[in-house]
C-alpha cells in the first residue's frame, strides 16, 4: 500500500513532479511492483489527479473516503475489509524503493513464530553531521534486539560522552504491519509525543506496540524538498 496525499507542506504536489518522464508517485508504484514481492500493490490517495495517473498507467488505486492526517490511517481505511495478514507501507516519495530492503522487513514476520512483533521497519546508518541535525531526517534508537525505543527529529542519542562511539540511524519510511496493529492504530487517539514530533511511528510505541527495526545499507532518496527532487533526477539519469 502506497499512501499518497497530494498536498505537502514542504513541497506541494511533490508526488506529481516529473522524474525522468514520469511522476514521482508512478515511479514509486512501479518500483514496488517490480520487486514481485506482493500479491497486490495499491496507491491509496485523496487526489483525483494521483488516482487517474496510476489507473491510466494500468496500476491499481483506491480513493480515500475520509480525510486522514497520516499514512497509517489512510491505509487502515483501505484494508479494513481485505483478507490480509501483512501489509507493507511504502512511502509515495521514495521512487528508489528496492527489493532487498522490502524483503528484509517481510523476513521479520516469517521468523516471528510467537507473533511478538507488531511492525517492522527500516533504518540506515548515517554519519553526515548535517543530516543528523536535520529535522526532516527522522532518527531512531533501538535496544540490543533492534526493537525501536524512540523516534525523533532531534539527534538521538545526544553525544554527551565524547569517549563513546555514537551510532546514528535514519528511519526509512517503510513499514510492514500485522493487520491487527494497523487497525488498532486507527482507533487509538494521538498522544502528546506523536503530536509534538509529528512522527506517526511514535503512536505505536506510546501504546506498547513492538517495532522491529531492520538495518539496511540502501539509503535511497526521499523527496521532501525541491533539492531532493534535483538529486533524484541526477541519480535516475
């Protein structure tokens, strides 16, 4: 499922921007399809323009009935009556989505015999100081089993001790959910931490859900700004 909202505060209509001859959202849809990991791939959107772009290209799209503040809510509405076990959320602004990373989050559930894990997601190590400090880059810290402890737009951990090696991880916006966890998310109200950071993954933590993080070396390019789009265009060429 690829949630796709037309409006964007930092870069309006970013999903419809041209990326080497096709809109960003269509490139992302094709990337997810081309992995051949899924029974079905859908774009879930509030926009007639995005809906028509996907369906006219032969893809599958679902129009949202209600207004939604985040991708998890949008997907939950779309899958409520679907007979599915695991749902993967691929962000619409990630046209470089790759098979290796998606396979990593799916493998988590294949080995989770006791069904301890509610969600799986991706993280990639970052070393660039500007990126670590950038509030558009969501950071994550994990425990010794790679379960998420917290997500933040601030640099975490804070490097107070200078004699300790500090590792920083960027959260990549790809999730795999058990259906029950996603439906729980939809009915649970937003709490203060999520409202403050504007990071939907925090809601799962605030209500005690377990998020297994999988490290990947594929950083990709998330298109949040016009500058990101330029980098994506150069990378695509």
